[in-house]
C-alpha cells in the first residue's frame, strides 16, 4: 500500500465541530486526524495519545505503594518507566535506570559532587549537583585522580582502540595519563 493510499483511508468518526468525516493526515509531528472540510474547518486530533505511555508488561506481585494495584512497565515519550496500572486515577511512577551516585568532588567549584544526568537526546553525562550555580560537565566517566601535567583534580575514562585509557578532564590539557600496572 502506498503512503498516499494509507493517508487517504477515511475514518468513520464525524468531526465534532462541523459533522464532516475525519481523515488521516500527515504533519511534521506525524500522522493525525483532521477534518475533511479543511480549511473551512480546522479541527484536528492526535491519532493516539502517548502521554501516559502504553503498557508493555504487567508486573504481578509488585503492588503500587499509593493504591495497592499492580505495577506495570510502560513505554512512554522519554523511554521505559514503571507506573501504576490504575493510571490516571493513581499517578505513581518510578524510573528504571536510576543515576549513578558518585563521591567525586566537582573540580570547578569544590563544593558540589558530580552526578550522572541524561541529556534531552538520551546521552549520559556527569555534571555538578549545584547546577545552575556551577556548570561543570563531562561527557565521559569521571575518575578520581590528579593530572600529572596540569594538576587538574579529575580524570576521565575513555575507550580507545588500545583499550580503556585515562585522560585529563581539563579541556585545555586533555593529555593521556600513563597507568601503573
């Protein structure tokens, strides 16, 4: 079936604004239902609501601490998470992959600790927990140590073709550190 034929398939739902048929249309955010009388009627509705996330698996034997119902594994807009099976009456959720706790002090402000965060693109990085007061961040895994070249108080672990190596976390230095075996 061609793409144009797919979007030409008509739905049986009438438009609540004018009573005409609703048809599947394609937009920059994906397919949606729109009124057949467009542009005279500009009613639109999303095809499926992914705000609450669809259920992947029921986690039987694990009760929700708020209401006592079973927990479920859901696929949402920002990835997998665990929630209550009685959503939206009960809005209990928990994250699956909790951030790593590090005890490494922030080398920039010396007051905060480095914590694992996730960017809007899903990549993990480590940043100071005093953000926005301190904006230090590194994309690689931080390792406690001092650079022998510039005395910067943080090293990062990087995977290379020769194996895992340590590098200085300072952007101005960035030299490889010889490891003792």
